[in-house]
């Protein structure tokens, strides 16, 4: 009878872990999430975007933006005017973002380096606590195990691991300097309009 119980427990564990874990050794930057808000994007270029957001942002502040609700790009706040802001992205934005909008027009300017495209997109903007380093020890499609001290259970964070997309996750367990981070599922209706 105890063998059956052990077998059932093993099967339950297999069902919870749908994807195999892969052992890795990757450096990672960990950004504990402080605040999150919708960002209404009005125009984009290959190097950045501008829009409106309810968060109070500061010049030079590092933020993270998600257009699909799953992966994030890192950006720096370049200007702020009330609720409007301009962000310069760390990596170039995909060229096809403007193509998602029917009738999008280029609106170039003498003062801008790259042509801008008028858009009407919704995104998620995340402001984080100061970054700290960790090491990814294993990963799967659902999450990863990270070696990093001081990650309490329930902490939401962005994980920027070498060679991987920046993803949002939540610490599910933490013990002995290791933490299990499970990626948050994409919410219905998140990302672009």
C-alpha cells in the first residue's frame, strides 16, 4: 500500500512539471519588481518609444517594457513631461512593430536619429528595485532555479539571463541560497492592441 502512495506522489510530481529541466550555469541579473502599470505607446522607432504611463518616472531611470505580456526589453527614461515619457531601449525594437497598425505613418523629425512611426499599442511598464546578480543552475519552459541570497518566497522579479529573453517570475521557494522562480503566465488580453 505504501508503494502505491509513493507511485501516486511521483505521478503527481510528473504532472506538475510538464517540461524537462536542463542543467545550466548562466549568469543572471535579477530585478525585484516594485511597481507595474500600463503604458500607452504613441510612437516607436528602432531605438525607443514614447507614450503615457501613470507611474512617476525619473530621468535616467531603468525600466522594463513588455509588448506581449511575456518578454521584456530594458529601457532608460530619456524625458518626462507629466504622464508622457520617452524611453530609449537597450536593444533595438523589432522593425515590424509599426506594421501591426493599419495605416501607420512615419513621422520623422530633424531632431531624432531614427524615423518614428505613430502607433496605438498597449504595453506593460515595470519599475524595479536595484538590480543584483545571481546564477541560473537549471531551467525549463516554466521557470528556473537560481542561486542568489535573500530572495524571499513570493517576490516578483524580472530575470535577465545570458542568452535568454527577460522574463517575469515569482519566487515559489527559497532555501540555502537557492530559489525556485516560476514564470508568470501571460494574462489574457495583455500586450499590444
